[in-house]
């Protein structure tokens, strides 16, 4: 699958207060329509970074994967980088 619509995570109060930066890794199930059907956070850097990243990922849209020319659901690994900026 290829992302066609991405959503940047919105920093929570906890992430802002900590001036946090880091990377969140997730397994994402992209369905045959290109919608995110499921998000499993596999690595995060604390605070509520995993929940914030999952909320953003659920809003992504993808060009679905194809198998023999037909759209299919697949799991992918996706990383979201958080970079605190004043």
C-alpha cells in the first residue's frame, strides 16, 4: 500500500510539556479499500506517544495493495516521527 493521505499527529499536553521527540512504530492493517482497519503500536517513546500516533494513523488513506490485479488487505509497518518544535 502507498499512502495517499497522511495526517500529522497532534501533540498532546503531555508531549508538549515534556518537549518530547521520538519515533513510534506500528503495525497497520490496510483493508482492500485503502482504509486503516487496525493499528497495533509496537514501539513508542513514552508519554502518550503511542495513542497519539495511533489516532493519526487511523486517519490515513492508502492506495491498496494488489494481488493478481485485485485489491487485498495487508499488514504493513509504519513509523511516525515526532519532532518537538517551539
